[in-house]
């Protein structure tokens, strides 16, 4: 595959401006940031929302405002989270999908001890309901894999008919409570993929650049952004999310590949809408 997708995750649910003053928090800040990333080569934007106190929220109104502002600027593929607020209900984790009908949304295919301090619960009944909601609203699941068990869970839900055949996986490596960000773990996870699956990967912390390089060598797509890393290097705060995207785009080109446009990403991922 010559064209590689760059997903930008600009905000996440946890980093604050105390961690890095350049983390976008409001709908306007996120939309402006995503547009800069689009110009730098990102073709997918994975979005979280923050409330007035800076905490993660599943506010449907904030998702709607942010998506509207982004679509006024560019045609980047919208990928909405279904997590990021540990107090959210099963209903509020899906309400924005029904209202906005994004092209992609996260499908966290298992529960885990989050950051060794709390529980990230994705009950089987919730995952079944979420899969139904996504199908009914034309939203493609991006299957978030923090460890191998989550990939096997996805194969189970595919076998049961909740997930369609052309699965798309996002390997999240380096989260406390999940698989560490090593090339060995990435190679192992890739070896478990079913035929016809597409995949992307990210590394949190010091594994960030090695995981990008290994992913490109192994044929995958990449995700970058301040959801995953507020540091551009061990000693340098990131100036912007576009800085991460620019580096990823340069590495893709240096490796002899092309940076996918939003239209390319839609074709690669088999998305139904432009």
C-alpha cells in the first residue's frame, strides 16, 4: 500500500494546558487545530471534548459544535470517541453518534485497569449495543486495541455478526494498564489480524517515534497528537499537533510512500460517505 493515513488525535480526555499550554480544549481551538493538521497532511481527526473545567465529557452539543466548525474548514474524515468520560452512561456514550453520524467512531473492545487508578469499563452488552448503533447510523467502528485480548474480542463480535468483515483496528501501545509500546508487541498484534483488515498504530511516550517507524515498515497507518503525547521529544514540549503531523508526513515520504488525502482515506477504509 503506497498511501498511508495520518490520524490526528488533538485533545484526548486527560492532558491539560498545565501539561502543555498548546493542547486545544474548546470547540474553536480544536477546529482550528484540526484544520492546521489537515493542511499538514492529516486525513482523519479523532475527537474528544472537554467541559468548562477541562475534564473529558460526552456532551453531544460540544461534539456537534466542533464537528460543524471543522466541516466549515475542510473535508477531513471525522472520527468521534465513544469514551473519555469515566462517569458517562452507556446512553451518553452513543447519543452523539446518532445525532452526528460520523464516518468513524471508536469501539474500545474490552475493559481494563485505566492508568492503574480507575476502571475503563466496556461491558459486552454495551459493545453489542454500540455495534448496533454504529450499523444503524452508518458509522464504521475503529476497533481500539490496548492488548491482544481486545483483538480477539473483536473477532468474536465479527463472528456473531455485530461487526462487519472489513475491520479497522487502532493499536494503542504504551497506555498504563495496556501493552507497552515496543516493536515486538506491535509485530505480535499485527500477526493476529484477520484478512482484509486495515490497521493503524500509535505509541505513547518514548515509544512514539519507534512505533511510527515500525508501523510504516509493516504496512500500517499512523496516529499522532497530544491525546497520546504532549512532548515532541524527551526534552521538548510539542508546539502544536500540526508539528506531530508534519513529522509523520515527512517520515512517510522519506520511506517512499504517499500521504493519504481524506478521499484516499475514505477509499482505503471503505467509508460510505464523503
